[in-house]
């Protein structure tokens, strides 16, 4: 075989091997490129499904929030349970796209109802991409505004002030607007402040409640002046050591849950406040009474603590303050702090007042604001 023939055959063999190797490389390259291609296609599918879920959730939260806000006596828990059932019927079950639906709702100032829903939808082909999540979280919020509720309030039927205390104590009422709590007046309409009882013997038989605007709630102020019960000149003296506490009461129009967010502390002569931490040293006890008999001490057949039961942890009412029921307020005139001088019996001031009545509103002027 000549030299030229040898070179020719060697070249042909090399070309054949090259073609064979190249086809193998193409297969490997194609296989490697298939993973991101499938993953990217999966991302598009997942994004589309998440968008569809978000649209569906928004439509359902809108409908549920509107139904709750428009009803005079809705069952919020039942409405939200029905909403969850509709979502899981469409996206849960056999499809398994979502496992559960979370919700949170609240009323603000009795006129704005907010419903938030969240769920996580399972990803599909995109899971082949390194680091890509197994689920995509989806969250929506609907806020519905309606005309503020109108409440009919009444004076307390019981105003029992301790006349043995050395401190002077006065209970006043004022109108509170939760929607203005971040303003300089903290939502307290102090131009409506009206004294209704004290332990100094003042005659309040002609006291009348202030007229609160729509959406405002009647709240209580305790004015405590140290060691001044028998010194009337110090009751309103700015330089006298005195403390102010506010209940900033709110009530949900549907559940009728009444909340008293008590804050306060020492007021200086120039009007500045040094706040007391009342979260660890509560000054107020609240109990809901179903009947007038309930709102008596236990030794009188009621459910209220007896006088002088010291060292107690105060109760906080959590049920509905509905029509026909009453709310009991039991105060310590000094916070139970190490230096406060409190005996924790929560009977220095006792008030019993009928739960407010919600006035029916024909046109609630409901609209979605978010």
C-alpha cells in the first residue's frame, strides 16, 4: 500500500469517528438543554395558574366582604367557611393544587371591614429547575367601607365609688373615634368629656350623656388624684399629682364584641403624659352580665367577685355585648405596680351599664375601597 493510500484511509476513518462523536455530543447537548426548556415552560404554566387563583380569590373575597358588610346580623364565621369551601372545591381535592386557605378579617371603627385570604398553589414542571419553589404563595385583600354604625348608649345603672379611698376618683365619659386614633387627639373627642360620678360626694343626678357622632363609641376616663378625696381644691388642680386613664372603647357592629384598650399615666402640670405600662399591670376588669341578677356579687347570687377579694387577676370580657345584656367595669384606682399601692381587688370603682343598641341603617352606602 502506498503512502498516499494510507493517508486517504486514515482521513476517511477520522471523518467517520468525528461524525459518530459529533452525533453523541448533540444528543448530550440536547438532553442538557431539555431541562431548562421544560422548566421555563413550567414557569409559564405556574405563573398562569397563580394569576388565575389570585383573580378567583379576589372575586370571592369581594363577594364575601360585601355580603358581611351589608347584612344587619351576618354570621361572619359561616360566611368565611363558605368562601373557603368554594376555593378548595375548585383548587383542592383531586387536583391538589392547594392544600388549605388562610383568612384574617377585622372591623375598623365599625365602618371598614377587611378580609384577607392567602393560599399556596403547587408548582408543576418548573420544579426541575434548581432552587425553584414547590409552591407559589398568593394573597389578596378586600376592604369594604360602609356608613358608620349608630349606637344608642345609656348612663350606668350602677355607679359604686369607694368612699374609703384616700385618693379622689372621678369617672367621666367621652366619645371615641377609632379611625382617628393616630391623630394628635388619639381619637378622643375630649370636648364631649362629661363627668358622671366621683367619690367626693358630688351630685351627678342631672348628668347627661354626650351625643356621639356616627361611628363614635362611648368610652370612660378615670381621673385619679392622689390623697385628695377630702381636698376638693386639688381635684382639678394641674399641679396636684394626678393620673388619667382612658378605655378607648370599640365595638364590632356584627359580633358585638366590645374591646377596652386602656392606656394612661401621670399628667404633669403642663399637660404632658408619663405613660404607665398597663399591659403587665391592668387597672380594669370587665365582665358581661346576661341578666340584672348576674351583675351582683356572688354572695348576692350574681357572678361578680365579692368585695375585698384581693390579689386577683382581673377578667376581660370577650363575648358579645348584645341587646339586653350589661357590661360590668371594676377598677383599681392605682395600677398594681410594685410602687402603685394596689390590693388587686378591682372594686375601688364599680360600674354596670347596659350594652348599646345598634340603630338600623336603611342605606349603608357600601363600596369596595381596596
